[in-house]
């Protein structure tokens, strides 16, 4: 059986919808409540590599903390942006889902189908 990992925020409707789609498949699901147990720097860097994204691309730019920390500053390095997401995990776009050697941001949640093609 395929084990699926989802970086989940239960307060987010898209994250709940993605989790429901996974549950409908009857999969073994590892749920990571990333707001309570944020990924460390190495884990987040590995996720970014698997996603093929930069830190800025994975950031939720509409969060207040994004503006408060001036994270739109183009002079900030990739390492500084990753550290900001480690320190403030609500900046991380969600849900991130891993299965079958693939990693995606499941927005919209129907993108989960890509993991099983």
C-alpha cells in the first residue's frame, strides 16, 4: 500500500479537501501538522528541491508576517527565505503532498491525481 504524507493545516479548506480526497482512496496517510511541528531547514530545503520551487514561490505572500518581515525584498537570499518559513510556518503554502516518489502543492486539491498517474 502506498503511504502518503500530507503537510496539513486543519483550518485550511483546501488542505481539508485534499486530505478527504486521499482518505477516499483508502491510503495510509501520514499527516504532518506543520504549524505545530514545522519542518526544519533541511526538510524544507529538500521539499523545495522535490517541488522544483524556490522558497519565494512556496511562500504565502498574503500573510501579514510576509509584509511585516519585508520578505518581498529581492535582496533576501534563498537561505533567508527558507529560514523565515521555518520560523513562521504559516508562510508555507499548503497542502504539500508526497506519494509515489512525487511531491506537489495540492492547489487545487484535485492535483492529487497527478501523484497516482
